[in-house]
C-alpha cells in the first residue's frame, strides 16, 4: 500500500484522493473535538484518547512498519513538543469556553498561518481565486465565533480568556500541520511516520490526566472515560492520519483549508449532540465556510 500511495504523489489521482482524505479528516476532527469537550473534563478525555491511540499504534510501530531512519528521531522529538503545546492550550481553552466558540477560532486561525507556512517551507503558492476562497472561509469561521460570543450565555466571564487561548491554539495547529507535512515527507514509508507519530505523541497527556483524576474530589468512574478514549483514539487515527497522508499526496495549504470545513460539522455536532443553540444566522455563516472551501478547491 505504501508503494501505491507514493506512486500517486503529484498526480491528478493523488489530488483527488487528498481531497477525499481532507474532507474525511474534517468530519472526524469535529467528532474528535466533541469527544474531548463532551461531558467529561477535557483534560481527562484527552488523556484517555492519547493513551488509547498510543497503545493501538505501538504494535504497528514496533512490529509491522519499517523502523524510522536515523534522521527521523529529531523530527519526532520536535513533533512531540509541538503537539504537546497544542494539546495543553486546547484543553485549557475548552476548560474556559464553549465548544462552538472555541473550536471555530482555533480552526480559523490555523489554515491562514498554515498557508503562509506552506509557502515558506514548501514554496506553495495560492492563486488569487484561492485567496478569495480563504477569505470567504475565514469570514464564516470568525463570524461564527463572534456570533457565538455575542449570543451565548454560558461561560461569558471566561470567554475573553478562552478566545485568547483559542487563537494561540490555532497558531499551534498551523505549526503542527506544516511540520507534520515536513515529517511525513522526510521518511521513505509514510506509514512508518504515522505509526511512530501516534505511539510517541500519546506520551504525556495520560500522565497529566491521571494526576488530575487522582486529585479530584469526585473523580469519574474509569469505564465510561476509557470508552470515550477508545472512540477518540479511532477518530484520531482516521482524522490525523488522513490529513497527514493528504499533505504528502498534495499541497499542504489546500489540505489544511479543506480540513477547516470541520467547523461546519462541529456546529452540527454542537447542536445535535451537545444541545448548543444553532439558528439561521449560524447556518448562513457555516454556508460561507463551505463556500470558501469550494472556491479554494475550484481555484487551484
């Protein structure tokens, strides 16, 4: 399968596959975010998710895929540091603000800086039409965040802090998206990067979550939490794995922008699952996000 994927790099078939992978990553990333923000403490949820995908990835990393080349170890170390920064910021943002406020700001900040990073690192250039699409998408994402900020009643006293944390998290999204693309292109076998990434990336948050759980006055029972972690681990494999493969097959910037249609899925999940309010104005803003992604794809 690795040889087949590598043969598609830079081809029209590879572009179409990357498009499908990016859109699948968008939906699954919204599911992933909802699992972290759901009824459990977001720190505990993230720790359970990371522990799950670390344990699931370990057999593949150790016994199935080829071992990483020597030059990959510093890359994995840097990837771990970047992702830990992202996870700490995101968990804190979810602690301070509502899912439908925090998530759009994180996802809106990420693609803009990813496009800039892809230009600096990979020499990727967007056409004027694609930049128009980015602008439309960002109008929808930040418009959704502003609307939520003005009309949401819960957590209003902590919303400014939540928004600042969400913006910082978005910068880390851009950083990890660009650097992960560099990492998956630096190894001969993309599945080597994916397996070792998930095993190494799972180290850290489970320890923080366990310490937090141990010090709680009324800690939740482990069973439902670990079940959520298992579901989140599967979503993480498919979501992060899909976007990483998409950035190897095609342009990093385009994949990053298309992934941010996850904001549409996130709003729907917030409405249907988390029972957060969705009205006609928010539907219109979500339509802008989808339109922006279509413009980026058609203008390429």
